[in-house]
C-alpha cells in the first residue's frame, strides 16, 4: 500500500512538473486593441481570438490583450516592427497602400458583417493576396463592420442638405462616396469621433450603427440617416508579426493555421454584427430618429455609387485583378454563406 501511495505521489509530481514546464515555456503573444473597453472588438473579438490561439495550440501559445499601444493609424507599423504581435487595422487609414481591399468596401452588399467578412477572406485568397498589400506582416483574418450609415445633426435630412457639410470620414471608399455627395471630409481615427462631433468640428460621421453606442455617437448626433446596404463597408485586417509566427514550432503553426483565416474572419465579423443591433436599439430607446432616404434620393445615391464602383474597378484592373468577376464572386459567397 505504501509503495502504491509513493507511486501515485510520484506520478502526481511528474504531471505537476510537466504542467509547470508547459506554463514556463509557453509563448505569450501581445494583441493590441485601440477601441474602447466596451466595444465588440475589445470586449468580444480579441478575447475570442486569444482563446482560439490557446485552444489551437493546447495552451503552448497564449495571448494577452493590451490597450493604448499607439495610434490606430500605425498598427501595421507596430506589428511589422515587433512592438506588438497581433493587431487589427482599418485599411483606409493607410491611403495608397490598400487598393484591392476597396472591392469589399463598396456599398450595396446584402448580408451581415459575418457573411461579408467570410466572403472577404475568400476573395482575398482567390484574387487579392497576390497584390501583396500586407507585405511584412502575416494576415490571420479579414473583417468588415456593418453597413456604414450617416449620423448627423438635425439640419441634414436629405442628400441635398449634405452638400458642403463637414462629415468625418476614415478613408477608402467612404471618402470617395463623401466626395461624390459634395461632403467636406474631416479625417480622424474612430476613437476621436466623439471629440470632433462634440466640439462642432464635424456636422456628422459615416460609421456603422453600433458606434452610436460604443463610441457614444448617439450622444453627439441628432439622427441616423440610412440606406439599404449602407453608404460603404469598412475593411479591416487582423495581422500578426511574421517574425513572431516564424519562431513558433511546426505543431503550433499547424494548429494556428487551422483557425487563422476564415474562422477568425467569421468570428470578428459576427462581433461587429451583434454590436450594430445594440446601436440601433439605443437609438430607438433615446427617441433619436432613424431616417430612410426618399426614393428620389436613392436614385441619386445609386448614381454616386455607380461612379465610385467604376473607379474602384479601374484601380483593381490596373493591378491585374478582374474587378467585376471579384465583385460577383463576393456577392455569391455572401449569398452562399450560412
């Protein structure tokens, strides 16, 4: 009996020692988030990503989430330079670098952010990756937020009243749409939106409905003006340091590669999608109007969208991407996704 006890104690000690060794030698990744604590990217998507990483590697790779690392505009630089290991970035903050990803920002996609994010990843693999626009970092997911709508003051009720108004835009397709509507674009990263609206620097903002809650846009605008499918979709990339990825074992890479890509994209898109519902609910609860454009304005808006789409097609074609084919592919993937 004493021998059995000693054996069991020895076995427990060995197991405990093994577990402590795994913990001691686990690789810890840093994930940067630059949106507020309550935002779905910070509260849901990045914690989910950390859990996916740990599960995929049986705990030999873990992740810690950090805030306040630096400007959202410089996320790709911070990852490339090894300041952080993983981050999400808004492609439009890097004008001139991301042309291919504009195809997913075009207005009019019918579907939620999860389905469109998955279609974005599939289009990346089929058409966009060859452009090498993410050079220097590893792309581990791609996502869009919900339909971008207008959040404005009371003086803006139709397209004509937008002309000459100062509206915050973040770059990419939304900037082109704003220009087509005669808007004076005010550039500022997402976390600065409340400040520029509260101070009167801008008369409104183009953003998904969720930001009415998470960036407190509902507090500093009088109403939301919406169009089916949105004025644009915001394209984001979830990126990882290639150098850090290369230091991992083959088994760890194999585990991560099973979840990186489409699974991460779907998870992040889903977080955005649920957040939009909360933003709409808050708008209604606070009795702020949600205005639909008139049929006449929708016709005018379609003309602006057609011009923007034509220009994006031309940019992609110049880089060797069959734009119309890629656009049709994305629509088909959204429709097929369940």
